[in-house]
């Protein structure tokens, strides 16, 4: 008998919604940082420390952004 946990689902959907709406207004790096932070909080078994999660998410978003823009020559918003 498995129990459905709605909190991770809601966190991921909220992150995806913010990313989808915010990418036009705040740009890819910030929207992706928010998305990655929400995903980490949704999938974590223990409550992660925000001061570690946010910089790692920002670094991950920056690597993806610069990988696409500089490496692949694909412009992201």
C-alpha cells in the first residue's frame, strides 16, 4: 500500500510554472535557478539548507546557459 505524496508534485509543478512564465520576463538563468531549487526541495529526503541549494542551482543554471550560448551558439532568453 503506497501513499501518494502531493507536496513534491506541487513543488515541481510550481517550479515548472514559474519557469514557463518567468523565462520571458526574468530570463533563463534566474528562472532555471528557481526551477532547480524547487526540484531539489521536492526530491530531498531531508530538508536541505537553502544557502547551499540556491548557489548550486545558480551555478548549474549558469553552466547550462553558457554551454548553450557560448558552446552551441544557441541564444537563450
